[in-house]
C-alpha cells in the first residue's frame, strides 16, 4: 500500500468524504488517519497530534473518541 504526496487540511467543523475509483489509495489513507497503519515515512497529524509516534493504548483512545469508520458491504460473490 502506498500513499504519496498527500497534504490534507480539514477544518474541525467539516466532515470530509473520501471517494475515488478502486485502487486509488482510499483505504490506505483512511488506515493511516485512523492509526490502523503506521507510515514508513512522513507524519500523520489528525487534530494536530502526531499519531505516528504514539503508542497503541493512546491510539485506541483516539479511535474511541475521535475516529469513526463506516464500511461498505462488498457483494463480490457470484451466487
């Protein structure tokens, strides 16, 4: 998974939507923002706090208080 050249600034009163074609990097971006994955390089700062440096317990608190994940149903079966 690769996310390159992303610089995203969202005012606190806004709720962004991430959309795009399959394979464009939506899931890796959201995994980084939610602290599910850590970057190989660069920084992740939702809310101004560098979450790429905090521990698992602090990440769990962040996800509980500030991050929401909505998943689509995948209907990939043939039958």
